[in-house]
């Protein structure tokens, strides 16, 4: 019988600034390669360091064939990624939110 693994939920901070980057990386590193849902509903600012960490994590999860998705992205989160020139990255942001 296949083992069912629940998704791990990561609730992003209000401000994804340089100070938050180390904490975000440590949290994602500590999860391992299990399905992850990134809750971005409270995020109001996305800095380049945290954006880079999220992109790297999304790529790592994709390579391992494990689900990595952003759920409930705030408008500011989506706009922040767009302002950084990232926009919608595969399934990183749900349709219609970029």
C-alpha cells in the first residue's frame, strides 16, 4: 500500500525581507522533500533574498517530483514577484494571481 504523506504548510511572514531570509531558508531546509504548501496570504512585502529562496526551493521540490505550491497569495505577494521580474513561475503562483 502506498504511503500517504500530508503536506507541510509554511506560513510566510508579513515582510519577506533580508532579516526573514535566514529563517525562511532554515524552515524550508528542515522540512525535507515532502509536499509543501506555502501560505502567502499574510505577506505584504517580498524582498529579493526571500524570493530567491522560494524559487530555489520550488526548483528543488520540482526536481524531486514533490509538490510545492503557493496557496492564498496576497495581492502584494504576487505584485512583489512581478516587480522583481519573476511573475508566475510554473505553478509557483496559482492562475490569475500574477
